């Protein structure tokens, strides 16, 4: 479902859904967050909560943020 929501232009809902229920195949939808279909998702307010709950903030703090992501003045990660 998150994959379909991202492709159909409802990125905020896709990110909220992934926090409420685990998917059976994160390998399908998660990679598209970093491509053109994920650009809108990365710009939503839900993205900040998603990366924290999904464990990406801790991962990035330990190993560095991916290309196109950085910490802002509030110490929140922002991704292009």
C-alpha cells in the first residue's frame, strides 16, 4: 500500500501508514523514497516522524546521512 500511495501522489498518507502497520515487503516501497517519486514524501511534515520511528535518524547519526540529506539548525534531518 505505501508504494501505491507514493505513486498516486499521497506521500503523507503513505508515511503515516508505514508507521501504523508493518508491510510485508519494505524492499519494494522504501527505495522509491530516494528517487523522484519520493521527493514529495521527503518534503512532508510526516517524513521527520517517519525517519525517527523507522530508525533512520539513529542510523544517520552513527554512520552519516545519505546524499541529499543534512541536519538543519534544529538538528532535524532534511532531505532534498
